[in-house]
């Protein structure tokens, strides 16, 4: 076995209560930062949050997750994506309350992936919750693709599905999500 343990092994050690975060974080930090950068590029211009700050906030919340039974790298990245989404939604709620209902918008590709649509982050969160209620797999897929910035192939690995299934479901999930967003706008 190599001197440096892999992420899945480190997560299992964390499950057992071992102090392995100093060894784990360098292995996943760049992936988390890439995901944060991907998401923040889609936010409105002039937002104050930087990818490093988002990853650091997510890290602090991950450290507090003592009861999570980590299944491996993919599970960890999925949870991290959800945490980053929650951080951004919480920040948008605070900003909206401070500005008296001036929402934060982000760019969201249409179902074909060719057109960018500006959507309210809180509206997106509500629509994503509705989508998750319809099909939890769709909700998870949107989190992984949109919030974590994973590719179709990476999403397939995380979800334990074929790339063909993810491609098909991705089109359906995005079109359903857009329908929910359009319903909110009217």
C-alpha cells in the first residue's frame, strides 16, 4: 500500500473517529475549489464571495458532520456540493432580507445547454426542492452538475449510473427545473 492513503480509505478512518482531516483535505481541496469556482462563475457580477472562502466555509461545516457514514470520495463530494449550495442560499436569504426583496441572480443554462437564463438563487433553491420531491435522483444530479460542477461522467460515477442514463436524465431534470422556474416567474 502507498504511504499516502486514498480518499475513500481516509473517509473510512474518519468514520472510525481517527483524526485524518489534515491528510484528507489536501487530497480533495482542489476538487472542492474547482466546484466552488464553477458555481461562482455563474453568479451575478460583483458578488463578494471567492471560491476559497466558499470552500473554507464548506470545510467548517464538513468538519462538524460527525455522524455521516462516509461511503467514499463520490459521497463526500456530493455532500460537499449540497453544503456549498446551502451556504450560497443562506447568503442570498440574508442579502435579500437586508435589501428588502432584491434577489440574487445566477446564470442557468437551458435544457439544451445553449442559452443562459438569469434566475433568482432562492427561486432556484425552491425549484430544486420541488424537483427533489418529484425525484430525489434528479435533485442530486442537479446539485452535482450545477453546484459541484461535475461532468456527466463524474456524475455517473457518483450516482452509480451509466453515462447514457445521466445524459438522458440530465435533459429531463433540467427541463423540469426550468418549468418550475417559469411557474415561479408567472
